[in-house]
C-alpha cells in the first residue's frame, strides 16, 4: 500500500505523537515508541497506548477523527472477546491550552486504545524461534483457538466459494505486481492455476461450509506473533477490526495462518500437533478438504506482506504453489499397544512424516464426557458402553478425514480384536491403504512409564497395566515394533514400516459412505 497524502488531521497528529512519546503522557515514564504500518504504539512498563495513523489507506480509512474513534472502539470490542484483560479501554486525547492530555476536559483531537503490557518474549513466534515452546503450550493454543472459533458469530454464506475464488484472484494480482523476479512471477501464475483448479474441485464443499456455520467473524490475522502468553495462557490479540471482508472467513482459513507459520519455521511436528488437537475439539474433519487451499493462500498473504517490506518471498510463493498442486492419496494408519507402550509419542512423531492428523482415543473419551483432555476420569468412564462409543467415534471421525483427502493416524490401545478388525474394514470399505503398528514393551517398563505421567489425557495407572497384561488380546496381525528403546528409535522403526505404505499408488479421495 502506498502512503496517502497527509491530511489536516495527520498534521495535528504529529503534535499528538510528540505528546504520547513524552513522559508527560505516562506519569513521568519515558515510553518506547514503535511504528507499524497502520499505527503508532507507545509502551511503558504496565501499559500500551495504540494510536491509529490519520491516513486513508486502500484497506481502511483512519483519516478522520470520527473514523479513528469508531475503529478504536471496534478494536476494543472485538479483541475483548478473547483478550479481555489485555484490552482495557479507549482513551481520548484532548487539547489543553497549548498542550494535550488523556481524557481531559478540553477538545478531543484523537483517540488511543489502552492495553495492558505483556512480555514480547512471550509471543509465540519468539518462543518457536528460541526453541522454548512446548507441546503443552501448543495444545493450549489449539484449545484457545477452538474455543474462540466456537463462540465467534456465524455469518451464513451459501456461495463462499465465490469469495475464496475472489481472494485467489486478488492475491495473484497483488503478489505478481509486488515481486520483480521473472521466476517468482511465473510461480505466481502457476499457483493461480493450481489453486483455481483445487477450488473448482472442492467448491461444493466450501459452499457447504458457508451454509453450515463454518464461516464466522474470526480473528482474521492469526499468525504466531499475534498470540502471546498472558498469565501463562496463549492469548490471541490484535484481531482485524477494520475489515469484515478480511475477518469474516472460514475458521480453518483463520487457523491456517498459525499452521503455515509453524511449518515455515521447520516445525511441522508442532503444526500437526496443533491441528490434531484443534480437530479433536471441533470435529471439523471434513474441513480438511479445504485446508490445503487455505494454507496456500496464507503463504501468498505472507509473500505479499513480505514483498511490500522488501523481504525475500520466493520461499513463500514456492510453498504456496507446492501445496496447491500437491495430490496425495489418503491412508489410514493405526498405532496400538498396551498403556505405557508410547502410542501417543510415536503417533505424534510419525504423523508429520506421513502427512496425517492424529485422532487419539484418550482425547475422544474426554470429549464424550464433556471435560478437557487432561481432566482425570474415574472407572465409570471406562465401562464397555463408553469404550464402544470411543472406538465408534474414532472410526466416524477417521472416515470424515479420509473422505476429505487427509491421512489419519489412530492412537488407541486396540486391545480388542473386534476393534482391530473394524478399523481394517473401514479402510477396505473406503478403498484406502491401511497399516497397523503394535508397540510391545516389557510389563515393568510399561508400569514405570504410566507411573511417571502427569498432565496427560491418559488415565491409565499401574493397576491398569497389570490388568491389561493378563488380557487375552487374540491374534494380532499388525506389525510388531519393540517399544522399549528411545522414542526416536521406535519412531524410526515404525516409519520404516509405514513409509512404504505411504508410497503406494495415488488415488483420489474416497467419497463413499463409511460404516459406523
């Protein structure tokens, strides 16, 4: 976006900026002043004041006092839905004689959003780049985003595919105009062709999502640096307030920005974990059909913003093209074994390599009971009726994901031969390749592992391991993998069996109904 011509408001705002950059506006504390594309931000130890630039941009008009007040109040309202302790108030800048004041009795000349100060080192992009982010934080982030989407206002859009197609065309034009290298322009053209082809194939699914409530008033700019730790909890902030066109989107397009950021930083493992946890909470497995297109569009958004800032963007354009043109046949994998055998660890390790989402029985059980995955459940939750519901839901959700074109790793004990047979029948019915891994380890190791667990979705203890070890498991025709080695070694061994299955002949995603 080219900078517009300064207005009278912009000239007055220069004086306001000098005031906000001075100790007089902050009780004697000299603030740190940061300038973004659309705002001036003034930071002190406990507080942040955000001033919108008095300019008319192509995407938003902040040029008048009335517009700046409107969008300050919109920003407060929208972000207070998920960051109420960070977004405090809208403050008036008043003219006091020859100077200015906050909320004084004089003439109002501008407005600022007041926010609580948080530690910049707690932004998720910093944590990922520093290597200090944990799997538990990723799980919490997935839960927070799922809850944010669940409570976001629904906007019915029966022709959502037209809007997605329009975004593809707009990104194509804007990125092609912003880059200078011939190879990059050629890649943009190829991306446009492949993205349009993909949308034509999935237009009916995208429209169905628009009709059925998956298009909502979302965050709109949910990348890693717009999620911070607030009191130890991942908290989105700085949502789009100035454009309903940008913010009223498919929830998976909102989520795609976080996934793209993680993958671009070489953390596909965390992206897979976040997506799997999010889907466990929302059960939006059918939406996986649209996710590749949304991710490729988010890469093009990254290319556009990078190009306008003079940064290299060829990698984002190439990634967008690769995702848009990728055609992968879905596969069904299962990781079984007694409690403590490391099923979840191995499932999480192999899933990114297989391009699969993980569906975990322990998490499914907690959602059936209406509690968070880490909440402990008693014996009543493990009766035969509930267990049958868990395995039936595993198969139903796996079928939705497979029909959407995504591979699946099922993580469950699979101690009952009937459950092992049912998951194989599911694969056969849908016409997808299947492979099952059975993890084996000595009983003493299993007991030691479950005894050392904390904060995990599994409720198994030493008594459960003891009971399982005396159970008749029947004939197991899955591939045995020794699970008493280091997790990396076990994962490599499992992949040695599963990867050849993943290289089987490509087929289109199955679309027939699946047995329950």
